[in-house]
C-alpha cells in the first residue's frame, strides 16, 4: 500500500543519472522485512529450547530488554534523536516505546490462555488490518484494492495454516480474555510499525528510530522481569536462548525491519510479516518433528501467493 504523504523517489532525476533497477528497489524495501519475518519465525522453536520452568512472558521480555539495549547502544544517532525531534515527534517516540513493550506483555499471556495457534493467528492476522485502518484514519494512506485483496488472502492463509490442527480435530473452547490479549498484541505491533514508519519518512535515521523505540521498551519491561524468577537465565540453555532472541529476533531483525520501512509503508510491512507463521510451521515440521494437516499446507500455499503479490510491485506507469 503506497504511502502518499512522502515521495519514495526523487521527484525528478537527472537525465545522466542511472535509473534504479527493480532489483535494487526490492532489496531496499520488502526483502529486509521478509528476512526479519524469517528471524521472528524462529522465536517459537528457540523458545521451546528454554528450560521448562521459564515463564513465557519472561522469555520474551528478557530478549526484548537485552536486544533493545544493544540496539540502542549500537544505533548511530539514537542518543541524540529525542533532542532532534519536535515535541510531537517525542510524543510519538514515547507512544511507540509503550507499544513495543506492550507486545510481549499481551501476546505471551494470550499464548498461555488460548494456545500458540489461536494467539498467533489473532495477533499476526489482526496486525495488518489494524495498520491499514490506522493509516487510513490518520490520513497517511488510503487502502488500495491490491493491498486489500492481498492482505485478506494472507490473513486467510495464516488462519488455515495455524488453525489447521484444530480445524482437523475436535473443537476446543476459546478463552475470550486470551483472544482480547492477542488482539491487543496485534494492535501494539501495528502502532509501533506505523510510528516507526512515520518518523523514518520524516527524515530520521531508521537505526536511530528503532534504537530509541526498543531501548526505551527494554527499560519499560525491566520491572516485569524483576517480579519474576529469573534463575533459568543462569543455566546454559536459558542464557543461549536469551542471547539468541536478543541478537537475532530483536537486534538484527528490527534493524532490518527499520531499513525496510524506508521504502515500504507500515501497512504493507505488517502484511509481509505474515510470513512469520509460515516459517514457524516449517521449522515445527523439520526441527520439532511436528505434523501439519492438509488444511495447514493449503493455508501455507495461499499465504505464499499473497506475500508474493505484496513483495513484487506492479510496474508504475509513466
């Protein structure tokens, strides 16, 4: 979904300057976001390797705290960004940090109440919808027919993929509180994606924006970590899982995500990250020896086609 508030390319290029290739545009936009989604898709597999006594919320919060601090300390311009922002932009940074911190606080309890499948499909499926609606309501962009159709297909594919085992077996009651928490997780993700995209399109460095958002969010979750038993982190497996989540699913993934937001609207970015449950499903089959029913494989095919439609833009008319 194109962002009409900020031009993505110079209004007029010199006749002598080479025209950017479609490959270069792809690598500077959707590709980094898809790579980040692949990294996020490993979260479930990595978390399953943590000690059995590690609370789910503690695993996510520990990775966010360590990765967010690392992202802040290594991001050029992160320390000076708040001073360089206007008062309104500083409010956006504060709201974005709260949204980042709110994701693990809402999503992981949702997993505990409703299960991984239901929580994942609600959070990840609702995020692009929230992002598109918020972009429309705030006047950043109007949903196009291409984005609407591709996102609807991606949500359908995601639903079939993660709910395939439940749809193939006996129905289980769904916890409404867990459903609400998962939807709040999707809203949190959409909010900080939109805020990050808006600040980046205003000229601020993507590294600095992501560094401030996640560094501040890491500080916000420290009180939550302080209220939990963290002895599991001192074990070799606990330390390895925490470091992996911090380095790959927070530090590197969100640096790539911020880079991709330079040329990709936040609503399209959240749709592209629906690749995460597909990666998680493949890892579950190949690494954890899980089995997927035919319904899930059909959902994976629909999801792949919709992501392809979102990733490869149609040629623009002159």
